[in-house]
C-alpha cells in the first residue's frame, strides 16, 4: 500500500463493481402457463445497483455483447445512475443469459454464458484510474470463475485497488458449474487473502473451508487478513466478525416470493451503509439484512431491490 497520502488519487466514487452481467428470464405461472419474464442479473451488477439505490455513487466495468441484451444493460445502468462509461460493447460477442424456474424447493437456474463478452475481459481492459478513484472495489468468485483471463483481471484489479488504498470487497459466490471445487477454493482463498471485506454465504463457505461452525469460518477468513467478515446465514441472520468483535445480526422475517439476488442486495446495501455510517460493519449488516429481506418480495434479481426510503421505513416499522 502507498505510504505517502499525497500520492493517492482522490476518492470521488463510492463503489465500482466488476464482473459478468447476465440477461435474466424468470418464470411465472399465468393462467396455468409458464411464461418467462425478462429482467437483469449478474451478482456484482446487482450489488452495484443495490448500492446505487441506497444513494451510493457507483460505477461498473465489464465487457458486453454486441446484441440487444448488452445495449439493454447500458440503458439499465443509466436509469439506475450507475456510471458505465468504461463498459464496452465487444463487437461479434454475445451477452450471457440465464433462466429461473420456480418450484416447491425454491428456484433453479439454467445458464447460457459460455464465451460471453464478459468472460473475454483481460487485465489490459481494466479502468485503473477509476478503480483508484473509488472507495470500494467489489468483485466475486463468479467474476473469477467465468474464464482464466477474467480471473487474472480480477487479481489485477484487486492489486491495483490495494496499491491505491481502495477497499476490496469480495463475495465468494461459489458456482461449481463454472469450475471444480479444488480450483475454486484455491482461487477464492487467494483472493480473500487480498481482501478487506469478505462477504461469504454460509453454504459456500462450508464447501470452501470444510468447516461447519460459522465462528470457525469467520476466524479462518480473519486469519487470512480480512478486516471484516459478514457471513450471511439465511434465516439465521448474518454473523459479522472483526479482529475485535463477533456478533450475529438477526434476519428480518418476511413472506418471501423469490430469493434471487438477495445476497447481492445484501452486498450492495452493506457497502453503501458501511460507507455512510462511519464504517460500522454491525450497523451496516443490520441495514443490509432489511434490504435483502425486502428484495425477496418480488421476482427476479434487480426489480425488487428496494430504495433507501423503503428500507428505512421497513426498519422503523
């Protein structure tokens, strides 16, 4: 990390996200027929939009396909107030898509993402000056699992963030359809050793660490050098750990319709609230739990993400 504060770039941006957006088609039953409604997805894009809806100044970086889906995302980010001027449409490529099917056991995803534009990103494509100007860089295991070049780009982004005193936020988001567990574990844990804020889910962390107790998982990730671990545990709430304190923040019970994107909403809301609330991770997790709960009251990843006013009203009630 630089030792001369005068040499550091000014932090004019709150959060920059980097990863793979995906066009979403979510099934609904209407008059006995299953229909697929279009929407938007992709974990780090969802999180960045969630942060923007909480009032954070955000930006996003990726490559998009030369298709209607890619252009639709540009419009989405413009509507949401997410700076996307570093997003490039890559000629001759396509945007990844996924389908959500809902059933008695929850939601099931079907992906069509191989060779997507986002998977072609390389370290040379990174907007280094913008990463350096952000207070937080947010990436994930999915960002690294989609290709070797994307994996390298995430490491390059993380290292540049560290050199620029930009906080690194990382969601493990383990997807075994993208890579085998051993490779995912090695890569994700290498990234976490360079991370300030770890945002794992309990199911992912159990597979990655081989540990069962949330306290042991948090202790392991703190031993990697993470300053904050916010371990989401579904209905059991969120365990937040720092080197000095450990606390379980209760979940907010709601009658959930669809949990798609709830973890991403947690990430974005957590980071936004952490930045405006004196960098208190426990208060940020309480706020993010409320935002994530509200996001389950509608279908799809982006549409149900709440605005700040709705979250504050929910907490007040």
